[in-house]
C-alpha cells in the first residue's frame, strides 16, 4: 500500500492522488508535498542545469518555457531522477534567468583568464550591423594564441549602439569592452573593414586607452582581407562604379518602389534580368507553387528545397549562391 501511494500516487481505493483537471505544475507541486524530496546529487543537478542552459541559449527558446505545461509534462513520463529534477526546478522563469546570468559570468571570467595568459598580442575585430528587429549592434571579437599555443577566436561582446554610427560612438563601446576584460596592455592590431569611420575609431581607442606611445595608428589599423576581396568581386559583377550603384540601389530599396528596383537591376545587364525574374517568382505563393510544379518538386523529393535564391547587396556570396542555384 505504501509503495502504491509513495511511488505511483495511487490510493488504496485505486484513485489517483491527482485529478486530471489539475495543471501539470499543480500536479508536480502536490506530488512534492506527498513525499520527502531528497536533495539531488550535486553532479546530477549541475549537469541538468548546464544542459538546460545550453539548450535554451542555442535554440533561442524563451525563458518562459519552464512554465509551459506541455514542456513540463514531458518529464512526467521520464525516470524518477528526472522527475525529481523537474520538481527541483522553479516554476518561475526568473530562476532560469539567474542560472544563465551566473553561467555567463563564469564563462566571462574564464575568457578573462585566457586573455591574460595569451602567448602573443590580443587582436580585435569589430563590426556594426542592424538586427532584424531594428537594433544597431556591434560585435567585438578577440583573436589570440592561448596558453596551450592554440589560435583562439572568441566573441567578447555584442552591444547595442546608441545614436549615429560614427567612429566616436561605436569605439566608446569597444573601449568599454576592452576595459571590462582588462586587455589594454595586451592589445595588438584592429582588423576592420575599409569604412573611413573605422580610421576614426582606432584613433579614438588608442587615445582613450593612452596607447599612442606603444601603438602606431598606421600599424594597428589592419584592413579585412575578406572585405577587400568582396569589394573586388563587386567591381567585377557591377562594374567599376559598383559602390556608387550600390548606394543608389540602397536608397531605392529603402523607398520600396518595385518598378524603380527592377529598372535599377536591368541596368546591370544579364545579372539584373535574372535578379528580377527571381524576384517575380518569389513574390507570391502562387508563383512559387507554379515554379515547383515546373521543376517537378512534387515528384522528386531531392528537389523539394530547390527554390530560387534571392541575392542582396549586403550578404556576401549571395549573388554567387543565386547563380549556383539557377545553374
């Protein structure tokens, strides 16, 4: 009798201790009250937290997931150890937030130690972009040789930039991050794209960190080879006045005038005609369906994902990928 009640939550008359009308969270709370919940082994608890944090952050899941009854109900059909872990887990998303913040601080401290033990200079690259939800963000990345002589590339921060994207505005954010990691004395070069405001940024950073005596600006300001190759590829595709055309196209793109966009692409010859054709096919569900019908995606499962790729003026290799898919 005690076994039925303690392990299976069943009374002597065969009824369950829990009503089917109760929520999963309420069932788990009442279950915890009916038995003495033993403290989880530290190793089990830590492993569970680490894996939960990793899953939440990598999959971009909401913190509210731990209060979702369907998520928690998965644990009801698992082992007793898993049930105990779920009972240990708070029903508040603030607990998960605290776990992630503590893990973030722990990893940040580890990176700080790695930077201090770097065998060579710490080189920095950073760039600014606008996220899909409209935030201006700057990503700051470190490049160095660690204590085991392994080349490391580690993201230090992604910060929001307020105001205009000027050199002084962006670089103060970079200075703050460098100081957070106490990396001033170990700084080497800055690897950046060819934008003129990056010249101002490097000059400002060296002044703010008082490094002009040990760092010459022209030696610290390195150009990103990938960006140079991309500019050369744009000139090959769009002609010698590619930067001027891209600026004009960006202005038209902001206006969302479809006819002007099409006329602008036609001026680029064959590539423009292909771009406009792809835009037309992708512009409505009916045209997409017609295209899939023509290439036979319904009959060949290997072609199901072969929708035409739309290029754009900012994503590297997008024009190459567009032509590759067409061919």
